[in-house]
């Protein structure tokens, strides 16, 4: 068992002894301001979703619907438009 660990331990020690490869820092030219390293931008925050439980017509089961406030507003506008178009038709 000791013989099998010998080469593995030697490999681990050799890797630890090798310094990590790093690129030398670029020197700014004369008259040019020093540049700092670019910081990765933070992830854009996702808009918060608002969830509502709705009961489908003819069913006792509730459905959970989640959408952003902007999506809810578009849905309200679309529903109002559909209702207004439907009320213009004469009844038979």
C-alpha cells in the first residue's frame, strides 16, 4: 500500500511546487491613466413575480399563475380589449 502512494504523493508535491501561471500586468503608456482589472458585472436582477391562484371556470381546481407586474398589466389590457370588442356585437 505504501508503494502505491509514493508516486501519487510525489505528483501532488510536484504540482504544489510549480507556481501558478499568471500573465504579467500590462504597463500603461505615458500619459495614459492606469487601468484597473475589469470586474465582471453583477447579474441583472430579475423582476419580482407576483403569483395569484385562479379557479378555472367549471372547475374546483385552482391554478397558480405567476407573472411580473408588467406582464399582469399587459394581461389586463388584453382582457379589457377582448371584452370591449365582444360587447360591440349585437345580441341575437
